[in-house]
C-alpha cells in the first residue's frame, strides 16, 4: 500500500476513482456526510469542491493505493485564523468496504498526523458516529473523547445518530504507545 498526497490537479485526474470510493462508502453505511442513494453527479461534485479547496494552503488530501486502485482517503482541514494556527480537523477518513479491517485507516491516520506535524499543527479534532469501528480506531490511536451530541447527524438511511467528538494533542503524545 502506498499513501500519496494529492494536488487539485491530481484529484481531478482521479475523479472517477474517488467518486466510486465515496459511493462505495456511503452504500456500505459509512457516516461521512451523505445520504443514500449518492449519485455519481453528487459524488463528483463533492470531489470537485475538494479539488478547489486543495488550491488553498488550508486543505490536505491523502489517498491510499494498492497498485492503481484507490482504497482510502483522509483529509486535513487546517484552521486559518491567527489564534487557531495550531489546530486542524481530520475529515472524511474513507476506506473501500472490501479493504476495511486491514490497517488502511490506521495507516492513513498516521500519515495525516505526520502532515499535521509538518504544518505545525498540534491540536487535532474529529468527529465520528458513536459505536462505529472508526470510534475504536481513533481511541486506539490516542484520541480522547471530548463529548457526544445525540441526534447530531443523519445516517445514510436518514435516521439520526449520536456523534462523538474527539481530539488529540500531538505535542503530548506518549512516545511508547
């Protein structure tokens, strides 16, 4: 597995692959902000918006690939206010359903944390659906629960679910995990 950082241009070139990835995730119940059915047009529009955001210094997109197949992505949104230059939000950790449970998410999270360090970010935040495997993944990676909000977001089927907000302070990370 290789992990690569995409530019706006490379994101557009990989649009069909990225579109298929997000459609697969939503079809398999991932809570990543979309409802079913996710059309190809809507998924493609999402990635075009990401490509536009990548033209700024405030968004980073990583992909995981095996051979030429994209099997996962994760994004880092860098806060752009002067009093927040140490913070970033991890969003859209997506792993192809056929590759879940194989360490792809773990590898992407480690890589995005390195990107955060590289940009001087020490406080990372994220949110996830309560009870999802991603909640365990984040806890195992050292993220701390900051709180929960019931009925915060809709699942792919339209039902409301509880969301868990988590954070990690990279400068306080335990050396020997």
